[in-house]
C-alpha cells in the first residue's frame, strides 16, 4: 500500500479515536491523538497546563499555536516512513490550512480523510455514558462490548470518566464541531488525496471492517 496520512475526523463520540487506533494497529503506523496529547499537557502543573485544562472543560478549542507546536514536536519524534494516523487535528479552517502546508512540504504523507458520521442524539448518549478503565500499569481501556466494568475490576483497574464528557461540555463541543470543524473538513475534502465517508452508527467492529475494506482500494 502507498504511504498516507489517514486523517480521522468526526464529532465527539463518533468513535474516531477508537477507529484511528484500529487502523494504526492493523497497518503498523504511528497514531497521533491530538486530544490525548493535550490532556497530557493539561495535567502539567504550570500556566499552559491550567489554561488547556480550563478550555477543555469548557468544551472550547485550545489555541492554534499551542496545538500546532505540540503536533510538530510530536511528529519529529515519529518514524513516518510507512505513513501516519492522525486524529483530533483540523478542528478549524486554520488548522486544515496548516496541515495541508505540512503535506505540501512533505513533512507528512498525502492526506486521506476518513470522515465518520453519527446522528447528534446518538453522540449525546455515547458521550454521557462513556467510561474508561484505568489499569494499574497506567493503560486506559474503553469500557465496551469487548471489555466490561467487571473485566476492569477483575484486573484491579478503576472506572473513570473524562472531565469533559458531561452534557454541558458536550453541547459546546458539538456546536464548535458544526460551526468550525465542518468547514475545515470541507476545505480538506477539496485538497486531500482521498476521502472515505463512513457511517459510525453500527457496532465498533463493523465500522472497523468497513474502513479496512475501503482502505484496501486506495
Ligand atoms: P478529543 O479528545 O478529540 O475529544 O479532544 C478533547 C478536547 O481537546 C477538545 O474539546 C479541545 O478542547 C481539545 N482539542 C483537541 N484537539 C484539538 C485541536 N486540534 N485544536 C484545538 N483544541 C483541540
């Protein structure tokens, strides 16, 4: 297969993180989850950490220059010789422009957009019921059909929720998605090397199979 940047886009709760991880695992590609990188920064006890944490809890986007710098620092540490899986970037038109510049400069391989669609009502249900298991070794697993609350407890883990997975923050995140991210995706669709549109409503494994099948045709 050719070398690509698989760029996962979708509203909060669409499953883009889970699907991005599955593609990265199956193709052996590095996976950059921008939201997870920002959560690590938010945990730092300094001014930047406190600013990021307050914005994330309010459902707002983190300043573009902070995100781009973090992304560039991280990209430099990775082996992109086989490609890249990116999720959580391009939340604004400015970020889409910056990412396309990175593609033009050859910093990242040609972009294929994987856009996951889910109805707003289902997104709300998923986000407000979303839970994680934090294992003793620091690993975080989603609680879902393949890993239950009981599995978590049996492995000595504890159940946690993301601080921004509440109804008020969800509404703000979804509003920003419609207002700022959808126009950014429209820009990317015009200039990227490929576009895969996926219905994110079915169970995780079924969405995974659809994406795997579509990627084979690239
Ligand atoms: P996510 O893990 O993708 O749901 O992102 C969680 C939160 O991190 C978002 O609600 C934003 O506050 C912040 N965030 C993630 N990605 C970006 C980005 N590309 N630009 C600005 N803020 C971001």
